[in-house]
């Protein structure tokens, strides 16, 4: 009898210790989820080659995100296709449930609103931030707060945005704040009525401080359509994704913790346009935002979790043509395809009779093409391609819209797109398409609970793993 009582006491003490340990065990209090839209393994590796490229030297140093101790892959098919769209992928990544391509935060039959990780984190007492380098009502950020039948319902998404008391929105603006055709209640005014503060100047954003709540911080220096300028174009005054990440930490830091989703949205846009060098600079911009989170992690390594992944890959990019790569040649591109299109439009408006020779000088200045001293001599076929583009744009007066939607398909290959294609090919970059691919995407993790991500998994498992580690 005495022995039985002794055993019961020992078991009870062990159970008490276990319960006590489980209740005091530190969870992931601060979670950063970085999503490189369209960023597959090839996009990351190409950026690494670009950074380390020197003539005659083969060397690759990993980006910060690629130095994280846990590195695996994640499947991303949607409920309707093996090739996902951003909204279907982001819905899976925010809710743990699949939906059809084109839908935001709802079931495939559009009848059920899925509860997302932002809503769950808020209910559990965490602060929540949603950041993007594109419009904050775009597919990926919207999937972390909204529920709409179509990703194209931008106005409806923007009107839904303030309904969930999310603490900090940062980055781009709204597509159509007064509706696509105008005349509807203003999205910003709707947010203000629901308690949000709009900060859209350098001064207002700089003044944001620890403890401020319900903030929509919008980059004061961006394209009129609402997305950041391209990183390659070096608009020195413009705030970066890293700046918004740093401000988000400052505003939301608290003892309970926070969940922050940060999207590098223009990686995808550059890949849709097969603009390799511009894509590289967008990957590097995301990596700098990751660096901000990493500095925070170093101060609280036992409480912080950083995940870097993608919703899908875009462009079927593969580096290497005939076993050759010359990534050092990519460094001669100094401007995005979009901004070179704008330069060509301005030139046509001021000097419609400009000669091809004058144009060639501008191409060499911004892409290096035609400069034999740096290994970018143009052969007969390449010259012919550029002349065809020149004739179409300047002689036949085919319009080229620098600000056309990134998904619009144009039958006319502009001078800018042609120059980028030639430079990519000379450097050894090949594009399989201008659309999404169905390949699994990379996942890079460091911090509290990192081992939870060590095996190959599906994107619906991502929020479940995060919520488990946060204790939600």
C-alpha cells in the first residue's frame, strides 16, 4: 500500500512539473512572415549570383534569407488548379484552407468566409501588421484580412479593410479609393471613420511611435496607381519595404507579441515582364526587410520566429544557357523596363524623328548593349530585333503604355522589353513564360520553433504551424 502511495506521489509530482513546464514554456511571441510574390528558388539564386558576379570567377555567397538554418519547400496548388494565383495561395497561407483561383479568403463555392490568421491573432491578444510593396488591397495582402468573391473587387476589399482592427497597414495605397468608376464613398474616409489614422507623408510616418494603434501608413513616394517605385530605379527619397518593416516593429512592439506579414509584391511583377535585373533588385529589397526582422530576432532569439517563403514562382526562370552564365553582365542594366518605356515615350513626344543611332546610345547607356569593351557587342540578329522594336514604336506609332497593368499582354515588343530580353540572354537567363508556374516554393526559417518547418509541407500547413507555435 505504502509503495502504491509513493508511486502515486511520484507520478503526481512528475505530472505537476510537466504541466508547469508546458504552461511556462516560451512561445513564438513575435512572428514575421515574409512572402516574396513570385519568388522561386531560381529568383533567389540569380540574385545571389548577381551580387557575387565577377568576370572569370565562380562564387556564390548566400543572401541572409538563404543562411537561415531550416530550408525546405512548400507545395502551393489551389483548389481549382495545380498552378495557383496569388489570392488562392495567400488564402491557403492565411487560413489553412484551399480555395479556387481568383477568390480572396472564401470557400471555392464563395459561400463561406474563412477565418484567417490575422483575425485569430487579434482574438488571442496579439498585434497584427500587414505590409506590401504593392497596393494594400492587392491579392496577397488582401488575403490576410478580406473575404471577397474576386481579387479584382479592389474597392470592396479596401472598404472591408478597417473591419478587423488590424494594428498596422504599411506600404502601398488603394487601387480605386472612390470605386473603379468614381463617385462612391471614399475608402480612406471609411477607414478614418472606423478609427484609423492615415499617414501618407514622410513627416507623418516619422512621427508614428510605439503604442500607436490602427495605422495605415502609405508610401508618399510611389507610382500614382499605388505601388512602390522599382528598387533598381533608386528613388532616394522613397521609403523601402525595410523602412516600413522597421516602423511596424516600432509601432507594434509589446509584451504579448505580434504577427507581421510582409510582402515583396513587385518580384512577381518583374517576373511577369521577364525583367531579370529589376526582379533581382526586388529580391534584394525583400532581403533587406528580412534583415530588419533579423536584427530584432538577435535581441529576442527565444521568442522570435522569421519565415521567408513565396506564394508561387513566376516566369519559369532558369539560369544557364548551354552551361553558361555571365551574371556580371546584368550589372550594366541601370533602369527598370517600365522606366525605360517611360523614357522612350518622353523621347517620342519631344523628338518623334529620333534616329536609331541616337536610340542605340540610350540603350547602351541604360543596358550596356552595344559596348564591345564590356562584352556586350550586338550581333546581326540582336540589332535586327532592336530595329524592329524601334520601327514599331517610332515609325508605325504603336503606343507603348509604361503604366499598363503588369498582367496586360501586349503584342508589340517594346524597345525596353527587347533590350532586357537581349541582356538576359547574354547573361545566361532564360524565361519559360510570363506567367505563374506550379513548382513548389522555398521556405527559409529561423527562430523559435524553427524545427516545425523542417519537412516538406503544403501551404495550408503554414498558418497551422504558426498558430501552434504562437499558442493560438
